[in-house]
C-alpha cells in the first residue's frame, strides 16, 4: 500500500489542523494505521492508531485534543488536532500494516518501529 500524508502547516496556539493519510494500491480496510510524530532532536513516537476493526488509542500527550478516524470509502485515515500547543510542533507521519488485531494499540505512546508502509512526513508548526 502507498500512503500520502497531507494537511500540515503553520497554526497559532489553540488552533486546529486535520491531517489526512490517503492510501492507494491495496485494500486499506485490511490495514491497521498509525500516526507518528518526530520533533527536532527527539525520537519518532507513535501518537495514535486505529485498527482495521475500528479500535483506536491515543497517546497520553494528545488524548483529549486529538482524534483519529478512518473513512473506508475514501481510503483515508484522519488525525484531527485541536487545541494545538507549541510542543505539538513536529513532522507527522502515517504508517500502515496488515492488521494483526490489537497489537498496534500497544505501541501507542512508544517509539516508532519501521514496520509497515510509510507516507512522507508533513510538517506541523504551532507558533504565534
């Protein structure tokens, strides 16, 4: 599966952005999908994931502000980001892997592995 992430940009603190991860080349509904981010000088971290069955999990750092959803008809997974703070500034990536049930949910909040297919990153900058 090929992935393309989009939707990043410059936003003021307190603002919102919606990132999109569009898939092509395979049946996306069979894949678990995750969002990751890497801030300057830090490890890349998985911050959200949604399984093929629709179970989802968000990292503590974003829970209550971010949400993840998927639109099977559009072959797209979204990351809605609200109440953004400067600490959310990072390059955001999406990844997808054939579903293994709930395993991906245990990886949320931990450093990313290189498993699966990856889209290119999209820069999110939160600054006044």
